[in-house]
């Protein structure tokens, strides 16, 4: 349903994660996610809000490319077909998306702005090219960001990854690490999501400490979070990738060790329990406080990309250092003595209770005090300074693949990397015959000389285009902004429209995107905020983030083709209709839970909707008067369903509808169209097709979806009630719910106050009131 820019109504921006249009079609997880968003959006519309509920295609990226290669097709064609199929099914499901605002990340009119954002990052010093060891998937032939490697395997295809060094574009998300933590306070994300973001950023406070190296002029700098243990440091360890090691590679043993390490995944290297290995570098450093000589070792448990890639080992108080020291017979010097004593012959003491010993000026302090005292000592003695590091890494932004946004940069011998000028954007992905990735690590675009060879925008001399493409995060980190102004050719979106629609009120998606996608898109938003591309008064893009659960196959296992437990939404719709699928998905369990598919429960939901349809059929044409019980039930139903939807408690919504329907349709009850209408309104967000057809069968005006949500009337919320007809000169002007024992005196003013009655009073003077107890009150006017 179309949303209206700048409508005077209050806005609601309801966002669901847009899907990859993959070849295997819309899956049940999509259906679950989108139906939840749709129910909420429909309810908000009926509440009178101007609702933006958009959708699009996250069309670039490996899944489509892999599928296209597998089927021998072109990604463009595959994408066109897949998106058409997705759209058809979404429409059949009754999802009320605003199709006029559809975005497609692989559309040049869209990715022009993805490229523009990259250029702004470059111009602001946040993107540069750098040779980096990367995770390499030998099967997909692509470099992967750390986040795309799960347990040492490629997130996409499950193959084991290796390490390679390639020159890559890197985006400095770390420059925003603190902002990304602080900004969370301006959101209503649930604690779990906030915690996931904070954990991923992994802020650590400590110190960088410099140790003079005997054989070198440059000192060796380490990062530690435990400066209090400085006096207990008995050796230093550097990562095999550390600069210091480069000059030592002439030693075949060291070279071999470095080579072996390079093949290991980061996860393997950080494994706490594995046997420690390493090699002595032949170099030694001097302890800045004691002057003691500390051997410098090389070991791959020290990671190159964290801190300084070097550590001071304190075997008495760090378990890994302890095991390393035991393995290579290095000294263990305790510097914290816990009150009960400690047997340092069996393990390290990791606690923070106790007193400092063997630590010169720190002796007898508690570790907490010693941390501060050590920091002061280090700074006063020029041995280093306070420092903060983050586990968050800079964002590797290059993919050696075809199906992505070309990185809009040109390399000129004289000017190095130069961005493509704005008026030449988009840099359109050329149509090629062979787009399979290459073994060389270069993108297939490198094989198209007429595309690669260009001129430098600055000097006009010959230059080469960047042949890497962007990761598919690039298109998905800002897509929600484009929905506000999808056809804008002058900006990614106009500030006015962004100002009207932002922030996103609710963002519904999967748990798996609570960390990275959310972090990347918040980062890009904050960056756009800094350069004035989004409204200054809106610092964060999303108000609320909600993650839905997972639906398992009927056997309680994750759905997968190999297990044969996949439920295909299209088949369910075919068999039962879209409303059954929707209502079932909303009914099976809490929206954020892990739920097992259950065919029997599907039938239960189906029977409910069928009974309801038959009931409406019987009702149509009847002119029944509602019993007070029915009036009270639907009155309460609308309120409770509304509250539940607003809180994303969909499973109770369906339960309430079933319960209320049972009461309304019970034999001893009678329901008038006005009450059935309320029932249908409450049903409309969950089962929009059934609700609408019922509405039409009853001959009610307009569409149920255009009605306003019924307002709860507390005076009707009485079990023991009667509804009396209110007449003026014998003509029915309204109804009034009254208590069974109410007298004429209390009924008369209430009936007279009904708007439709009061209006008649203006036409004459009241002559007489005839009250038939429990039935009618008639005002006679002349
Ligand atoms: C001395 C020390 C003594 C440490 C002690 C710990 C306990 P987080 O909290 O994750 O930031 N470290 C630093 N850089 C490293 C790297 N590149 N690879 C592997 N380990 C590294 O951890 C910080 C601690 O991890 C640092 O503090 C350092 O060991 C180690 F009793 O320094 B510590």
C-alpha cells in the first residue's frame, strides 16, 4: 500500500530486512519475517498512521552469482527471474508492501549512490587500499571478511578457508567504534541486541608499552589490558606477521614457522586449549622498569590484527602465557599474591583479588590500584601511554567477483587512486560472457581490457579501473534510506523526505543480522550524518530493532534440502490459501522463538478460518441484534488484539481471535453486523483476505482495511448488559448498552447525549419519553 510523503498524519516506518532473491525461492523464514512486519504495518494503518512498509531486493552478491554459475546463466537474467517470482509470491501472501518504492541493489540507478557513498568514504580518509592477509575461500574463490568465516569455514559454502595476502580496499569502521557504542543509548534496541553490538566492537582499555630491543634501534611496542602485571613479564611474543619478523625470514626455521602459521585460520590460532608452539627470534628486549633481559619469541597465538601484534607475556597471570612458558622453560614470576596463597607450579592466577608483590613501586597495592599506578608510572617514565583498542577490525571492502557494485576508482601512475567524478556515475557493471571467479585472486572484470583501460579523471593520461567489486553489505547498509525517496536522481534521498520518514520506527529481521548488518548500516548512517547527507537532528537510523525467531522443520531440525524437511510457502498457499499460512505462522509460537513446524496445527488454523467464513455466510442477510455478551466480547477483542500486535505478540492475537469467534458464534448468542464488523477488523491484519471477503459479504461499506481500528468503550465492558434501541419519534437513531438494573433516570441522559439523537433535538422540543424497560427508549419531539 502506498505511503504518502509529508502526509499530515503521523508517520510510521516499518522495515523488514529485504531478501536475497535466490534461486530456491522465498523460504518460510522470509514468510515468517514479512508476515510479522505486515501484521504490524496493517495495524498501524488502521490506527490512522501514515505507514511506510517497503521492500526491495538485496540482489548483488555471492548467492546469486553461485546460482548463476551453477545453472550456466547470467546473474542479471537470474536476478530478473528470481525477483519476479519473489514478488509474485509476496503479492499472493497479501503482504501490503509499497511496490512503488521497490529498490534493487543491482539497479545502476540505485548503486550509483552506493558508489557515491564509497567515494565520500575515500574523500574523507576512511577508505584506502592495503595489502592484507585475508581469509580465502578456495571454493568460492573469494576473499572473506572475518565475519564471513564461521568456525574456519566459508559462511556461504561451508568450505574450509585459508589465508592469503591481497591488496584490498579497507574501510575504517574502527574510527567510529566509540560512536557506535555511544549511539546505542539513542535507540530502543533490546538489551540482547545492544550487547551483541558492544561485544562485537570489543573495546579494551589498557596501555601500549615500549620495550627497547637490544639488537634494534626501534623499540617493540605491546598492548596490554593488565599494566599492573608489568613486573611479572618474563618474555615478549610477536605474531609471525609482525614487522620485526620480516628481517628474520632469512632463517629457514623462522620462515617455515611463519609459512605454517599463515595457513591457519584466526580461530585455530586463538584456540585456548591447543598445544602452544612458537620459535625464539634470537632477539631480546629490556624490561623498562627492571632492566631485565626478556627474550622475544614468535608465536601465532598472537594475532597480527589486534593491538600492536605483540604482547608482553606474564605467565604467572595469563593461562596462555603460562602454558607457553612451561612448554619452553621460561621463568614464571608471580606479581599478585591472593590472600589464600597460590600454587604457581600448577597454574596461573588469573584473579584480581590480592596484593602486588615483586613489583617495586606497586608492591602491596591491590590489582585495581596497581593498574592506575602502573599507567602513571609508564607515562611518567616514557615507557608508553594509556591506550584503547577494539576487537572490531577495519572492514575489508573488496571482493574479487563479478556480481557486485564496481568500486568507482581509477588508478593513475601519477595520481594513484582517483575517484570517478560524480557526473560519470554510475560505473556500470559491464555485460560479459565469462564471469566465473579466477584463481589468481583477480576479479573477472580484469579480463575486459576495454573496460579496465580508461583515463585519469585528473590528468587525462591512461589509467586503469579498479576491478574489485563491493561486498554485498555495501548495498544493504543504506537501502532503507532509499525507500524514503527511491527515484531521486540528485541525491541518495532528499533531506526533506529523510527528515519526514526517519528514523525507522521498527526494524524486523533475523538474529544473524543483529551484529554485522546492524553495525555496518549504523556506521554508514553515522558517516552520512557527519557529511550532512542525512538530517543533522537524527543521529541514529533505527529506533527499535526486533529479531524474529527461526522455524525448524517438522523433525525439529533446521530446514535443509538434504534433510528433506523444507516447508515451501508456495505449496502451503497452494493447498490452504495465504491467510492460513499467515495466521498459522503468527500462531505457532512467540515471534522471537525457535519453533517447530507442525502440520496438524496448520489444519487447526484452517478450520478456524473456514468456520468463520461459513458463519459470515449464514449471517449475511440476517438482521440480528447482538447480545450484550457479544458486544462486550468484540469490544474487548479489538483492544487486546491491538495491544498484542503493538507488542509483536502475534501468537496470542490468533488465540484471542479464535476464542472470541467461539463466543460470538455460540448458539445462545446473537451477533449484529456491527459486532461482526469489529471481529473482522481485528482479524484484518492477520488474515487480510478472509477479513475483506467477509466484509464484502456482509455488505459493509468500503474496505475493512480502510477502516479505523475500533476504539475500546469501557461502558460496554460489562458482562451483565443489555443493549437498548434509542429512537426519536419512533425512528432508530442509535443503540446504548446499559446495565441490566439501570433505571430510566440514568438511561435517559445517556441516550439523549448520543450524537445522532442530540442532533434531532435541535429540530424541536421534547414532548414525551417512552421507555420500554430493557428494550427501547423513544424521544417524542415536536
Ligand atoms: C599482559 C597480560 C597479563 C595480559 C595478564 C593479560 C593478562 P582483550 O581483553 O581481548 O583486549 N593480547 C594483546 N594483543 C594481542 C594479540 N595481538 N594477540 C593475542 N593476544 C593479545 O585482551 C588483551 C590482552 O590480550 C592483553 O593483555 C594481551 O595480554 C593479549 F595477566 O598483556 B595481556
